[in-house]
C-alpha cells in the first residue's frame, strides 16, 4: 500500500501542520480525537500519524540502546536521515506500519457478524485495507466496535510495546461503542505516563461522550475543497475531467463519497445494469434534501452514457465520446442496442428529469423510470413488466 505521510495529507494543511508539530516535539497527549465529515482523510491521517510516532520512537529506542550510548538520541535521529516531523518511510518500522503489520500498531473498528467469526472478519477487513489505497470503510447499520475485541486489546496494553518505545491504538469510528467500553478505554487514556497513544476518529462528534472528548486532544478535519477532489480523481484515479467535476460537485468535500459515487453510478451505467443503479438511487435518498439533486445527477450520468452509445452506433471516433476511457465498453454495448432503443431510453430519462423537478417523489420517479429504461432486463421475475408501448417513439 503506498503510504501517505503527514506532510502529504490531502487538503488538510492545518491538521497536517499540527500533527507534525506534535511529532517534532516528541511530546504526545494520551489520546487524540480526529473529527470531521466522513471521507475527508481522518483515517489516512491516523495511519500517517501512527507511522511517524512508531518511526521516531523506534529510532529513539535504538539510539538509547547500549552500545550507542556515546551518540545523543537526537544525533541518532539525524543520522538516519529522518525528518524531524514525519515518518522516514525507509526504516523497518515504517514498512511494517505501512503494511498494517507493526506489532505496536493496533486497531479497533466496527464490525458486524457472529462473535465466533470476528477474527476472520477483522483479518479480511485489514487485508482489504492493506491492498487498496482507496479503501473506504463501509458498515452495516448494526456494526459496532466489539466488546470482546476491546477487552482483548486493553489486556494487551498492560505489557510493554514489542519493538517501538510507544504503542499506537487507532480506533476508527469511535462513536460506535457502548458505554462500558468507553469507561474501560477511559482508564487507559487517563493512565499518566502511559506509552500508548490513542488516536480516535469520528464523523459524529456529538455521539462521543463528553468524558472521552474532554480527555482527548481534538484535531478538526475540514471538508475537502472541490478542486482538491477533482485533482485527486483525475491524477490518482484516472477519472476524466468532466466526470471528476460531476463527482466532486456531489461529494460535499468527501473524497470517499466521490469514489463511492463513481463506483455506484458509473459502474452500473457502464454495465447497463439498471438494478444496481436502482440500489444506488435508494441509498442516495439517505442524503436528505440533497437526494433530489443527486438523483438528477445520476440520471444525467446515465444520459451521458446513452448518448455515447448512440454516437458509437453512428460510427463516432474515440475523441467524440464523453466516456472515451470506456470506449471498449461503449462499443460492446452499442452493438447490442438499436439506435431506436437507445433513443427510447433517452426519452424515458428526459421524462424522469421532469418528474424529479416536479411533484413526484424522486424515488418513485427514478424507480418507474429505471424499470422502463431497462425494459425486460430489470428484475424480470420480481417485477411486473412495464408497458413500453407508450415509450416507443
Ligand atoms: Zn521510518
């Protein structure tokens, strides 16, 4: 996994500067609470901070070890070519931490499922996170940070760190805990002179008990500027500018949301998969008053795609396609749809946009529209076939 360092944190200059100052001073609070909207880089920052702490505290432990007594710890740090305020990215501690395999870097995060499968669930999540630089945690409603895992971790804290001078515990979405877990955690956080640094993240600050909040050093993460999201999508993910702009506009400053939208909206469109689009549409309605606008954007996404299909049917060159990075998909789909059918679907989408702007609930408009667009393919067995006669222009 390409690790992001503190000085590279995307669109969070204040948090980055603050955390680097902490690392440079080598004076840590017992606990930090990273708060801000979902998907703005709190988790990435927590890992970067953890890596910097482990990198430095390992170097200090080594510098202070017998045999090196003639070298002052600071000289030892400088000799390793280590930046004073960030991880070096080159030492063994950095490599292990970047791989989420450092024995002194521990995690707690919400999981769902049966108790006896927790170990597998946790291992699978860590493996997915390790292998994917754009990994975003998604949870079921009932997911929580499990008591058994919290207890196990707290027992471990009684022992010294394995390799580094300090230990870092990253608690993702710390708002998903029970009261008794907070109390147990609080004891550890309040331990004076403890070698453990807690890093809690939350997108729901109001759900963190005041007792915990008051004992943590708060670090605020802002929504990302739209240009930052666009730049990242273009440069790192390879999204064409036009899509990147649309996704960024919908993302409300959350990179994770922009990436999820890309997967949810574009992938089903590329596959011609209306059922997946419908699923995405229902999930969009959770976003309150923005839902209507989001639905309209999803329809526009689909329209762009269909117009590309139409252009492809008429033999347009690659440069004439909006989604030219998907040329192969477009040509393949275009082979299977007549121009008449593509036009019919475009008309339905046009109708949908009008319904969304009108009084009909957007969900209903979207649903009836999608089912007509997809014709027989949408939930063939589960839903009655819509009459398409009206739409056969
Ligand atoms: Zn290092």
